[in-house]
């Protein structure tokens, strides 16, 4: 009987690889440079091993696609906060990658649990853990709150873009380095071995579990190791300038072309991309303050006025607008770089007719709302959307039938034995803002100035 | 492919809807006669309506159906109504506050997630809210109304269990617990975990005695409460006000001849209760609950106005009512069979069926799959004279008629004979 195991990429990869090496699994290709999400174990050739984004693993194990999985306890608790009846067994603490999840606010806010409890105005809570954030808010009996789910960079949101954040940190000192003060520790976590409940009860996985041994935490006594620390340096603040314009710039691989565009527009920016992880670079535009955040999070933030302008992809703007048609977020300028196709992707072995005949059809995507609209518009039969946090290619064919994916050249798709069957639209980077912002005249002029400068830079190019 | 219904949801068949409407009718008739007016609030409300008052326990709030709707970009969540009272209180503050007293009732569904999927996650209830009256008379009115409705439904073995949220709160306040602990224990009690109270070990022996008396004893008259009062008044004067209030309501119910049992431990209910609260049972089945909630309207930003209300649970009641015990006779059913192929005959059939309905009969055109046994009479409509042939199921009698009037006259003459037969 084959045992299916989901392994993490990202922050847990190195130590998980070390653990499995010690356990003698002799894995092919489980390292940072690996190009495949399908692994083999020389010691246990019958194992079916897949690599996923860590956040997808609890769901994949709970629904029974995988018997075992390794991921942070934080993501397990996040799933259980929303779906307490999930069929998950927390098998063993693996004792590495320890940290804590804190409810935190900006040091300057001097917020306390008691203060929050009696607060009558709306509390904005931004987090990568929206379900735990909601439980926290309900448990504390916050009178009015709004949860802003994030893809990342939660630590840079308070105080201007959120009042509270639920954020992970190795230590309180790390939290402090983000200029955040803990209000409450919500959870301690570390890497965990988890199992699907039915598999745990019925399947003999003894040999594999035995190889991992029962002294795992002892073998990995590494103390809580703070993740690579960003030294925030001197942090510009909005202060009392009500006319300050907040501009969000993308983190990740869109940084070089963004920097190039700013250079063409004659805008000078310091510490972007930042080698130390600083997310508040300085810019030589008067009255303009910058934060570096995830492009995925920008449309919602712009809609809520936490940022006035942002550089993101049209894909993420549409993803937002398909969910919230009445949102004020809108494209102000096409910046023309970062061109990708948003495409429907299936296994090379299948035709679209084969896919249509599947019921229910499993559609995996980072773009949940674009995927949902695609399925509705194309009258796809009974379908289920499986939200993913990246590395969607690993899902086909076993765990999904169709992907809605972005593709630059199509080479990654071909390498995973997949093919494009439909192109939904082309996406490029764009400048977004509020459709009908009601700003004070000075601020309005500043915004207009930035929009025009960037538009001109694109046209000149 | 067969499409299943959503887990935890329920369909109501025509037979079940007959019972549903019977209960609804008895409920509405009683409420209207007591001078209450019907309201209906939206199924969707903002989540913060239920969080802002701090009046639903976190455990209940973690089971609501909340989501971001098409307007949800601001993070403002909406929720499928998890409770009937709070939306009516919102409606009152919204548009009725000037009127002072409001006597309102509603038939509504509420949505609460149930993990097992065995209990329905959509529950129907008949609710009554009396906003603006704070006297024991108001409590007695609501309890009497609830019992009258159960009586009208022909239910035997109805029981009333009385508790007093104000008394429980006063006791918790005396135990020297922090505000958080008090809320936690009170939440456990109203979520049905009475052991939470029993588990508290007060250092003060008087308090320990009072607590165990309150929890362990069951009384059947206001005398029981007076005895408790006599015990407490020297050492625990704080309990006097809620006990006096409890005594007043109990005495009134006694005078009205309503049987009840005082059972503090039956306090399961809502956190917004502040005074007398109660459960209604049929046999061992809970069929309703209610209580006083004087702080809710002010907590929601309204004026400091007292209020109380109750709800009867339609789902268990539907399993208990027996439609045949209701006096109203079912209408006579006539099946109209039209000779196929001729438009004129079909038209004659439609017109006659319509005349029959106007005259109070249930008239159904024969469509091919109806059960003959369901009909008292069968009427054949033909192209040639005699146009109408009426046959009765019971006596196997057969009549011929040429006009609609003749058919109606024949039915009038013979229906009663049937019912005698």
C-alpha cells in the first residue's frame, strides 16, 4: 500500500531535508534548487512524495489527499480555527523552526488587552492568519473589527495600515525590531508531523514512522532561531501630515523592474530592494511615504484607504474586483512590465473534453475568484475550487484537474508535464488607486503628480 | 447526477408544511389577540450587530455563518441571522423607539453551525418580544402567552422551568471572581454547563451554602424562594433585589394557576438575559425558552428601556402536533377529469374547477398521476351531453349534470351525506 506524504518548501525545507536525511530516506531532489515537486525515496520506493507550499499541507492532509505531512503547527491551528472538525491528527512535534504567533500593535499605539476590549471604534486586524485573527477578536469580544487577510509582510502594516496584526516571530526581541509591541501571545509553534485521521486509524505506516524515530525533538535541539531579521533602521512615519501619500511597492521578483521604472521617472528611492529586509524605503517625492508589501495584498489595502497608490499586477486587481465588484480600487496606469498570461492549464495526457467530463472538477489556483468566474462563465459542471499558496503545478493530476495559473514563457508548465488550454487574459504591472478618492487638495495634487510622472515614464519607454 | 441537499439542512414536505402552518397559525392567532404586531427582519445582518453588544458568547459566535459579500472589500462581514431577538431590537431602535412600548412577534429561521451535521443548522422559531415593559406583569404575560399557544396546539404534559439570570449574576459577583472569570462562568452556565458553577469553591462558607442551595434544590412555589431569601438576607443582602423580583413573578404565575418548577440550574439561554428566564418543555423535549433582557437595547445604543421575550422552536413542535386533532374539517377534494383532445371541453373543465374553488372545494385537474384515494369526488367533463358526470368515492353513487350550477347543487346536497357515511 503506497503512503502519500506532503513535504514543505520554504522556511522548513532545510531542516526537514536534514531530518529525512538522518532518517535514511535518501530523497532525490529535496533541496532549494530542485525543479520538481515529485520526489522519490530510495529507501522507501513505494512512498509517493510531493512538495507543497507549507500552508497548503494541512488542508491536503485533512481532505485525505495525503496520509502524512510536515508543516508548521501555526498553519494547522489556522485551519482548525475555521474548521475544527478537520480530520487531522497532530502526530509529533519535530522541534525545529520554533516561534510564536503574537497579537501585536505598533509600540507607539500603547495598546493593551483591556484597552482593546473597551474600544468602541473599528479595529483593523491584518494577518496571514485570518481565521486565528477572527478567533482572537471573538475571544476578546472586540466590539467591531475588520480582518484583512494578507499574503505576507504583516509586520509592516501597523500603525498606519492596520491597528493590530497577528504575526509570527521567533522572539519578542524580533517583534520589537519591527517596532511592534506584543499584546498577547496567541500560540507557540514548531514544525509538526501531521496525519490524516482515517489513514492514522487504518493504515499501517509503522515502517515510515519508525524511521523517523521517537527522539526527534532531542535530535534537533536547535533553539528558536529567529527568521532572517530585517533591520528596519530609522522608520519614516506619517506623523501629523494629513496630506501624506502612502505608496505601496511590490516585494519579491517585481522589485528590479519597479526600480527601473522609478529611475526612468526620475524618482530616487533608497534601500529598495533592501538587502536587510527593510520594508519602509525612502523616496524623494515630497510628502510621500513608501511601504514594501505583497502585490497580492495591495488592491484590498487601496480599497480601504490604507494605501493611496500601489504597484501591483492586473491579475491581483482583477482577483480583488471579481470578489468585490463594488470596490473602489481601480487601475490608474498600465506600467507595461512583468507581462504574464493567466491561463487554464491541464495535464498533457488529457484533452479539455476529458476534463469537462470529470465530476466534481477540481480547480486549483492562487486566484480563487478568477478561477471561480472562469468556471461559471464556461459552465463547467459541478466544480470545486482548491485555494493554493503557490506551487500549484504539484497538484495535477492527483489532487487537481485544472489550474488557473500565470505563465511567463510556458516553460515551467511544460516541465511539469502540463499544457495551456485557454488564455484568460494578459496581465502586466499597473498602478492602482481609489476610483473616486475624496482627498484634500494638497494630497490630491501629490497623487496626481505621481500618477502623471509614472505615466510619462511608461510612454517615454 | 443526483444533487444532495446541503449537509445539516432540511426539506419540509407538504405533510410537514401542514404542521408548520398549523403551528404558525395558532401562534399568530394568539399573538394578534394579545395585541402583538408581526415583524420580519432580513436574513442577512452585519456581523458587528452581534459582536458589538457583547451579548452572544464567543462559543455561539464561532458557529455563525459569516462571510464577506460582494460589498465586503471593507472587511465588513455579513452573517446569516444566528438569533431572533437582536435583529428585532435593532429594528426597534431603528424605527420604533419613539413609540415607547412595542409588542412584536415573528416567525423566522436562524442559522447556527452544528459540527455533527445531524442537527439542522437552519432552525425555525416563533418569537415574541415585549420591549418597553419591565414589570413582573410583563414577564407573566409572556409566559402565559407561550403556554396558551402550546395549549392551543393540543400539547399535553407541558412544563415550565424558571430560573433567574440576575440572581446567578449577583451570586457570581459575590464569589470574588474577576470580570473575565465571571463572564466565563456565566457563559458556561448559559451554554448549558451547570457544572461550571458547581466547580466553584467559594472560601466564604455562607456563600458555599447559598450556592449549593441554589443549585441543588428544586422548588415548586414562591415559598421556596422566600425560604431562600430568609436564609440569605443577613449575609448576602446583594441577592435581595433579584430574589424579590423572582418572588413577584413566581407569585403572579401561582395566582394565574400556572404550574412551574424553580430550577436555577436550567439557566441555559442567552448572555443578554438579566432577569427571570425560563424553559418550556413538552415531556422531556425543550420546545421554547425566554427571558428578560433589560440591558440589550441600551447596549445596542438605544435608550435604557426594559425588554423581554421568548421563542418557541418549530422543529421539535412539528414532530408533536397532530393535524387531525384540530377541529377545522379538511375541504372536500374534487378531481376534475377532462376528456382529452378538445379545447372547448378543456376550457369547460377549467371554468368548472374555478367555480368549485370559489365555492370552497379543493378542485384539481386530473394530470395522470394523482392517487384516486385522495379525492372525495370525481367529475368527468365531456364534449357531449351530459357534460358532467359526478361520481362519489364512498358510496359509489353517480350523478349527471348539464351545467356548473347543477354540479354545485348536487355537491351541496350530497357532501354532508358523505361525511355522515
